[in-house]
C-alpha cells in the first residue's frame, strides 16, 4: 500500500488539492537521502565531498535535459516556478530589448504581478489577450495584438491554467510568435511532469517548472532557456548555475526534481489514464447528482487531466463550503480563504463569470495517482449535505 494512502487513512483525510502541491514520492525521498546524510559537501568546493555533490547536480541536469529533449546547457535549476517566470520576464525586457509584453488576465500571479511591476518600472507596454467564454486564449486576438505592434514583444502565456485546467495550444502560439519575431515564455508548472514535453519540437524561448507539482520536493524548479538567446542573471553573488544564478545550490531538491521527473515520465501512460478516469468519474457523478452545478473551463475538452473546477450556487451553506469540507477532513481549494472561512472569487473565475461571479461558490478538485474512487464517493456524499 502506498505511504500516502496509509497516512491519509490514519489521519482520516482526503487530499484533492494536487494542483497546489503533491505528496513527495517515497522513491524520490530515497534518491534524496544520501545527499542529506553522506554526500553533504558544497558543490562549489574542489575536494572530493564537493566534487561528488557537483556530480549529483550535473547528473540531474543531464537527466532532466534528456527527458525534455534539450541540451543540459539549456536547463537552469531555480527555487521554483515563480522565480523561473520572474527571471524570464525580467530578462526579456532588461536584456533582450522587448518593449511590449502580451499576457492574459488569467495567468498565475507569478506572471501577472511580475508583468505589472516591470511594465511600470521599465515603461513597457502591457497588453492582455482576450479570453473566450470557455476559458481558452483567443488566438486570433493574440495575432492581432502582435500584428499591430512595432516593438519587439514578449508573449507570456501558461500551458495549463492552474485553476480551471484549460490547455494552451503552445504549437500554435509558438508559430504566431515566430511569425512576428516575438519571444515566448510559457509557464509550464502544471504540465511538466504531467505530459511528455520535447522542447526541441516547440518554438518556446523560456519555460518554467516546479518539482512539487509532480511528487517532487518543494523549493526547486527549472528555467528552460533556449540556446538561441542569452540573458544576464537575476541573482548576483556567485558563479553557480554557470554564472546564471548565484547562491549555493539546493542539492537535495535538484536530485529530487530529476528523480520525480524520471518517475513521472516512466509512469505517464498508466498514471495519466488512471487520473483521467478519476476526473471523468467525478465529473459524471457531479453532473448526475447535483442539479445546479456548473463546470468551469473546457473540462472534458482541451484540458489538463488532473483538474476539475466547478461552481455551486452561492447560498448560506455553500458560502462556507471550503471551510466545512476542511472540517470534514477533505482538502480542496476555491478562491482565497479569509479568516471567517468564507471565500472570495479568484481573478480567473471573475474573468470567466464577469458580473455573475458574486452568485457562485467555486471549488477546484485536483487529482493524483494516489487518489481512489472510494475517496471520491466519500467527497460526493459529503457535498450533498453541504450544498
């Protein structure tokens, strides 16, 4: 039996917020343990303790690069998706002469806040591409924005939306960007580790990923930088990461990231089909058993197989839905929780629902390979008493 399942049975909890973070895989922890205990040297040191830890980092880099179809020199380890996205966006403006940014209003805050700040600080034009009613990016509008621009542009769009799961057609976006000589940064935090990705076949200049989204450790991620471009480091103070990121490397995290990605790709066919079956099962039960439930985004279309986002009508009971589910030992997410236990609707849901967003109680269920149909049945029964 999986450690995850045993722990949750003991604690009497059901965890369905895997888009926020996933449980660390026991196999990943096992791969990391020697670097906690035996191989503890500073990777920048020249003696044997340092050389063996440096080798651990470089072997991890080679493994990640091979799995993503690129050269090791295009992979840089970071603290996670937020740092990676901030680095890419900042560098595009500071180092690569971009004078305009195009993003969308439903990006992760790591992108939205960064683009807002750098547009103000650097006097850069910031444009937002339209969102279609089903939550997808309006690609003709993206091309229209690029065709109207006389300045070099950075396009920053996420591969999969972290709230509703909609998948971006990154091949189409890459082609549009290439047509107008734009740089393309893709937040792939929800998709690297969940799909086979081959960057050599994609027209992407930057991409971000985080290990904790696919059963790896927290506090570690990667920034992919296409070899055709050169940027300056975001952090100064040392020559780590080939002079691109100062600071002693997160050795344990880097080893864990590589191992988690290796496992995820080895098990992709089996795990993705199983998780998709959980999502479909839960979707079918919600639609058949709950009269007023509404599904957000393109849930059964071009969508991430791990996420299902739905809305219940806002009532006195549903306003406290997340709070009451938590009290019942069920971990899910919705908007941003406040101290009273009520929720405010996120910027993504507001964009999709416009002036009707105050009438709904949104909730995101996100699944992983450790979840079971038995757990979903328990959640469904509890929802019947709370909505």
